[in-house]
């Protein structure tokens, strides 16, 4: 009799503990099974076939949903093609202009598309910037500047002042702390 009661209590406690999982716990489990985060497997992240266009750190080897925004992940090749087309349009726009100089600003990480307007706002402060394109997937800002009006260092400093490391120009801890949560 005692053994039956013990088994019943164990069974009930097992059921209650598994039913007590919150949606957050279930979402975390789903995230771990569907996507490969930067911290868990850098190699798989680099080779992932699907990515969230809004949260580029959320990647997967198979079709899935972003655990943050719940959007369907898109093929990396598709997003790369789109970014490449935008970059090519930028190149054509400034081809042959003697004053226009191209350079890329490498960003260590872009966690979310909500970071892009912050960078764009910073870039709009320099009239020497002729055009730019933020490639969220490859973490690069493709930039054309008027070499007579600004410098690469000025542009990098604008991005750093907005809170993002730009090439070798580091953002201050204070400016990083002022960024929205999704950009830190």
C-alpha cells in the first residue's frame, strides 16, 4: 500500500512539474532546439542556412521561427542577395564621381534591426556622407563619403558616439549603456 502511494505521489509531482513550465521556458526550449545562438556554436552560426532579418544572431540550419519576434527565418542566401543588390545600386550611384570615396565600417555585432535607425541618425549628422547601406547580416555599413568634406575617422567616430564599435573606433561604455536593450 505504501509503495502505491509513493508511486502516485511521484507521478503527480512529475505531472505538476512538467505542467508548470511557463511559456518563457517553452520558448527557450524551442529556441535551443531550432536555432543556434552565437554563444553555443559559432561554427553552426556561420554555416546556418536561415536567419531572422530583424535579429541576425538568430539563425538555424532548418526553417524555423525567430524566438524573439516569431517571424519566419529567411534563407541566408536570399537575404545576402538582397543586401548585395542594394550595395550594387549604391556603387552605381557613385561610380565615376571623383570626390566619392567608398569604405566599409565593420561592426562587431548588430543584434536587431532596431539598431539601424540609431546608426542612420548618427550618419545623418555629417553632410560629407553621400550615401550608405547597413548590411545587417554581414555587419557592415557600406559608406560613400565626399573626401573634401569628411573623413573615414569622422564617420567611424559618429557611429562610436551612437554606441557601436566601428572598425577600430570603440564606443564608450556610457553610450553603449544608453542603447535600447535590443542593441546592447
